[in-house]
């Protein structure tokens, strides 16, 4: 029955367990009915002033018990131990008035001992059990025999209350764990929304900026028809971006590799970047289509924003995607929000993201191990063309 020391229950936890106001004392007070044994002992063994004193002692013990029990559960501080010690003194005093019937106080002292959850709780409860059993045998006029029923009552009640307090404590911890899970779920949802909005808006706004700039240049050169067409694309992209943002906030946004390839082709064309893109995405594991779509989106966004590249190539296999360019890579060292978000997505899928300079450009590669796919060999000519770009998958020029 030994109980390890533990941090005090918080005030909200304490309030949930015991209630508030009078309800805090109703459950403990209900069991004070068994103090009637001590009242009966006073009536049998004392009269006059002694009887009045006995009744007052019973009432004082009940008050100490009701005040100490919530304290013992909450903090077991100095006030609790003063009341706890007062309970023993009142028990001794009552024994001179009510005789062996005063030993019923020991049941409540056992409950207080368990409530404090002190490491010495078990020895104290055993001592109380022994006292209740043996004292009637050795104190003259208390019956002359061992009170097995009283001893068993102290032990069983203390043990039962130990289990009760353990259940209540577990329920409080479970409620706290549920609250923490809810908090973490909300935090994860905020992180997901922030990451998706970054990926969506970063890419879409970059595309809108590029196409708006192209429309301006076309208008300046008198190509009104193409300028109007590009402005129309900007309008459609803006509407689509708005829908994507709403879907991302609602958690229903879908990204596909095929769709991102089509968008990448248009964006790279608008920037006059020669693109070598796969003709289809059938080779990719279907379960990785969305993930690789996010990778391609972030890679193309970074190429358009930072790289000043003139050529870009995308290579696909069943379980990895590689995007290379002949530009300067990221404008600043380290991962930005986009690459950090991609690493999080890849890690969740058991994959890995690498971003590095190749000597003649920049390479972004996402790999999700599994299956039988392997990284194909490359010829020296291919390496010379793109500083590390593989020609393993089919590509088409815009």
C-alpha cells in the first residue's frame, strides 16, 4: 500500500474530483455516520460533563477529518499534518470517555493516512490495524479479547480507499492526457494549415507574378492578344488559388503529381526556362503521387524565385523524384519554410529529402524507400548536361 510521492493535484483537478462548496464535503461526510459507534460508547460509559465532552470530541474529530481529507489529496501540507495529529490526540482523549468504541476513529485515521499518499502510509495503516485489534485485549475493561472485526475493518477500509484514490488519480491523469492530446491535435492542425498555405500561396503567387509580368511585357511589345490570354490565365489561377486555400483550411486540398507537372510546364515556359519533364507519371507509385506533387511544386517555386536558371529537368522513378536546374540554388543558406515543410512530409512517409548544389546547378531529391525501385546509373554525358541530372525517365521539352 506504499504510495510514491507525487506532485499536488491542480486546483481544477481537485475541484473536478470533489466538486465545489458543500458538495466537496458531502461524500466524505456521508461516511461519518459510523462515528455513531463512538457516540454510543460515550452514552454507555460516561454521564454529565464527561458525556458532553465526549460528544464534543466526536464533533471535533469529524470536523478535523472533513477539513483534512481534501487537504491530504490536494497537497498534504502543514495544515493537513496539524489536523492529522489532532485526530490522533482526539482519539486518545475519546478513549478515556468512550472506551473501546473510540477506536472507530482509527478507521478514519487510516483513510487520512492513505489520502496523504505518503511513503510511510503502509506501516502506519498496519500499526492502526494492530492497535485496533490488540488494545481491547490488553486494556482493562475493553473486552479482554482481540478485536478481529475492528482490525479487519481498518485494514479493508484503508485498502479500499487506497484503490478509490488511485482510480480518481488515474481519471484526473486521463483527463489531463486527453486535454494534452486535444491541444497537440489543435497545434498539429495549425501547423498543417500554415504549411499548406505556405506551399499553396508561395507557388500560386509566384506563378501569378510571373504571368502578370509576362502579360505586361507582351502589352509593351504590342502583342495584345497574348497579353489578354496571359491576364485570363492570371484570373483563372487567382480563382483556383482561392479555392485551394479554402480547401486547405478545410483539410480537403488534393495535390497530384500530374497536375503539378502541367502547372510547372506553364510556369517554366513563362519564365523562358527550358524544361525537361516526364511525359507521364504512370511510373510513380500511386501512393506517392500527392507527396511528389508537393515536392515538385516547392522545387519549381524555388527555381522561379531564386535560381535564375535557364534549364530545369525532372526525373521520376517509382519511389523517388529528382529536380535539377543550372541556376544558383536558394538565395539564402539553410532550409526555408518550404523545404522544412517538405522534410516533415517526407519524414511522415518514412522518406528523406536532400537539397544540394551539384557544381553546375541545384538538385532537390525526395526518396521514399520501399518496393524494388533503385537509383539508375548515369552516363558521363548526362552528368555533363545538367551537373547531376539523370536521364533515366522519359522527358519532353516544352
